[in-house]
């Protein structure tokens, strides 16, 4: 019997009762699934806690549904609309492009093609199996011929490449010339390697019209049961490109290269200007044709725009300042912006209590939870539980534990490989996270919600550890709210980014979950304005408000991250590529943009480690009358000495008070952790000069600080400052010191009027 595989996702993270929610499912080994709507309460199976808890919910959608396998187009490329067949010329033609290949040795790759791989028809300018520039033609009857350069392409070098074909003689020519650039070529011009090639030959085959689109960075293909798709995917950049209806000679191409421009000819069919279509707020997926026919291209799977081009001079790191130097479009064979699945079912969201829900799918032994977050029709509860969906996106399908050599050292644990890690390894088509690199070595700057996300499921633990991470860890806070009987609404980062301050205003208090790491400018502004107007924030997180993220206006499907020179990071953006093209903002850390998290939260990221979490010890400010009420009912000075995240309430990642980084000067340090091992190092952004002694046993900055400060109009911020805090709350049926402190704060914050202790 075939093994059953189930995977699914919703068309968005957040919905309200009465709205339509589309659920996309792909299944292998079965054509039926049993769907049961469930409310998720606790996601960690650790026997020291309540275990996995879900509640089945009556709903019209429950029952048996037909399913089928759905395919995924992986890889980014550009498809050019050509309804009149102008890019299948019957006469002579020339193709040209500026290219910067990342992996020329990785097999056949398309650059500019109208090629059908299934029957070998059409023409293609690309890279062959020997790293060489190639012009290939085929007649669709099994006959192909090609002209290849005898000088291989070098990775990370800019070239002007071209191929021409004359049907009267069947003569093809290749043009390959490096573009000398001091800044964004891997090799400088003082390296005496041969890079130029000019070749010509009479081909034995004439190209037939291919049943395929004109593509950049790929070639057309098709299979029975799947239909048309793109293959021969290219890794690297393509800058300005075009097609002419004549054979352009070497002189014309040399002149274009020397002038840092495109060839000019009266016979131009298409001339794509990759610097056109930019605006101060970002770049879309349309590649503009400035030629006579308007044959514009459309990016598939979000090719990366705003990248340095062949003529970048190293003076600016933002496309907005020198548009003509940022014509590079980068393509990756494993990019994914949308699985493109058809809805398996469209559900009218039932009129249920706000919370965390999932469509639980079962077939045989296989189970899948397709998670979504239910907002109320109208806000009525005093408490908003803010689920960090931006962080879920950043970590979506991360493969750090399996693919990163330093993962075991960072976690201070022997690597534990889970069943879902192996399943994810077998499913590269589901894409990777912003912590991973593409197969070609480039960092992943885009992540999408339009795909199955393996680690946005209950029960998940992050390899190489046994620690619940992100979504399943956040369900510990949900369990605590449920067990303690609080009336609360669930909202998401998605909602906050779209609605801004209006999303938070109805609530007396907003709770951050365990790892609110990724924030957009809209989210930062809304939080600051909420606090200034009297709102109250409970920060049950560590390493929060850390990385800058962006979305295109009106499009929450794909999130962008650029990792710059500061921060604990798994990759660096290339020189000159520091600004996000979704909205034109600078990427990196919020600290690097003058908005360190201490300014909003009182604390900011200071260390991470996963060997053992520790408790907090009360500090003298705990006796301050303005805050002493926070410890009502708590005996002794130790808080949070138990937890589901490897021990106590202070661990995994945590934050500290720092006046120099913007902690409000009236902030009280209520408690701090101590006794961390040297497996908790100081964060890299605090290190100007590396020297011994910056680990947990010696550096005073390696601590989690619990802080409290007030804001105008009876507002306030209380920060637990540790990822492990939320996972300490369920211990002993929520009867523990961390739970008591959290309840004291929430009971005060959720009520209108003056705060206890006089503020």
C-alpha cells in the first residue's frame, strides 16, 4: 500500500466568522480525507506539561472530502506574453542579455528561450552541461543542434552574451564578453583568465516553432498528468536583455558593452529595460519592454529585483538612488512564492469564539493540521493575543538543524532529527525559510504563506533540539489563557500590518507571544502609537522587534527580509543590496535603523542558548511601591524555576535592559536571570572587538531582565524578556511563580483606569 502524504495551507492566516477561507490540500496515496475542524489549545507533547490539547468543533465543513495530488512550480523565472508570435521569428534574429551566473557548472540552464524540452523544438540561449554559453535549436522531431562557446563561464562574473541565427544560411554565432567592473565581479580585471569567446557555425537543424512561452531563466517543458511547466532553471542575475529581427554583428555588441547599454538596431523586436517600473516604494514583477510591441514580462515565484546590475559603481546601496545601476534581476532554481494549488474546499468560517484553529486532515495513519487564526466579528474582549505570523513566515520550513553545520554548536545539544525533518528533506518543493540559503548559495530573502508550512503545526520541535519553537511554543500561552479563564481575542501580525493602530486600539492590553522577532515599520509605528495613547503591552518574548520586514502594498502573501551587517544571521546580503524592493526601505535590524527594541519594550536581545534555561531572581526594584503588586502571592526571590523549554523561565533567547540602547530611564528592573553557561554568548551586534570572556559565566550582559515602565495616559509595558517564559506558564496546571506574576500583570493591565501602585 502506498504511503499517504497530506499537506495543506489556507489562502491567508487570519479570518473572521462569515468570511470565506480557501483550503488547499495535496494528497498522495489517497483520494479521500476526513476533515475535522479543531481548536488548538496546547501544542507541546512534553510529559511535564499538559501535552497536546485540541478540541473538536462542530462545523458544516466536517466530513469526507475528495483530494488529489497538486504539483508545484519551483524556481523563479520571467514569462513573456507574446500573443502574436513575434518572439518566434521566421527570419534572422539576435538574442542578447547581460548575465551574472551563480552556478554555471550545475547543468543546462536557460537564459532567453523559446524552447520546448518535451519535444526538442524552438531555440534557447543558455548554459550547457560543460559550463559553456550555448545556442541550441530543435525541429521538434527529435533533431537538435547547438553551438557552444569554448571558454566556460565563470561564476559571479558579468558578461554581455548574445546569439544570432540566419535561416538563409543556418549560420549561428555566439558572443561572450566580460563586463569589467571593480565592484560586483568575483574576479578583478587583473586576473588573466580567458573569458571572451566568439564562435560561429552552420547548424544542421532549423528551429521549429515551439509550443512554449518565451522565458527568461528557464525553458518550457511538459509532462503527462502535470501539463506545462518550466525546467532548466537558471541561477544568477540577468540585466537588460532583448531580441532583434536581424543578425547583430560584433561591432554593434561591442559598442553596446563599452557604452554600458543595450544594442541599438532598427530591427529591435523587444528590449527589456530591467530598471524601468521602479518607484520610491518598490518594484513589482513586471519586466518592462521598451520596444515597439510592448512584450512585457511577468515574474514567476518572485525573481529578486533591485539587485546590482552590470554597471553598478559601488557608490550606492539602494536602488532608489541610482536606478540605472540596479537592473539586476536575480533568479534561483528553488524559489517559491506560491504553490499555485487550487482550493480543495472553500469554507464559510463558522461563528466561533476567537482563537487558534485548524482543519485537521486524516487519511490512514497520516495527519495534517492546516492552521488559521480566527478573529472576532467585532472586538469585545479586553485582551488581544498577538500571534507572530511574521516570525512564522521567517522560519517557515527552516532546515537549520539538518543543513547548517554549526547548528549543533549553537544549540549545545546533540542533534535530534525528527520525523518531520526527514519528511521536509524529501519535499524541497515546499520551499525554504529566510534562515536558509538557496541551492546556489544566495540567502533566501522571500518567504511565502501560500504553501504547506511544516513547523506551523502543533507538536513540532525544532531540530537540532527538542525545544518547541514559534507556533507550538506560542500555544503554551494560549493554554495558559484558556486555563486561567481569560476572555481574549486572537489577532495576528498580518492584521496589525494591514490595519495599523486600529488593530490594537480596541484592547486594553496586547500580549506578545514567545518570539515576536520580525516587525514591519507599520507594526512598529502602531505599537508605539498604541502605547502613547494609553495602551498596555505584555512582552512574553525574547529577541523581539529585531529584524525589519516588508510587504508589497496590499499583498501579504510574500514577506521580504534583507540580512545586513548587524545581527545574528545565517547569511549576508550582497554588497549594494541592502534595501528591500517590496517597499524601498532599508533592511537589517531595527537597531540599525535607530529603533532598538529597548525603546519600546525596555529590553532587547542579548544572548541565546539551548543547553539549560534558568530562573529569575528578584532585583531591588521589585520592592518599589509602583511595581511591588506584580509579585503578590509569590513567595521568595526566585521566579520561574520550572518550564517546558529545557528548565526554567529564562532561556533559549532573552533580552536585557540597556539605557544606551534606549531603555526608558524610569524603567524598573524587577528581576534578572543568572548562572547561564558559556553556551550563551553575547549577541554579535554588541561585539566591536572579539575577546574571551563574553559568555554567560563572565559577562554581566548575559541575563534576562524582567522590566516594567509606564507610558502616557495610564499605559504601561511589562517585559518578561525570554522565549522560555511562555513555556513556563503551563507547569503544574498553571500554578507556579511565573504564572502568578503574569496573572498579576494581566489582571491589572486588562482593567481600565489607573494602574496599581500609582504608576
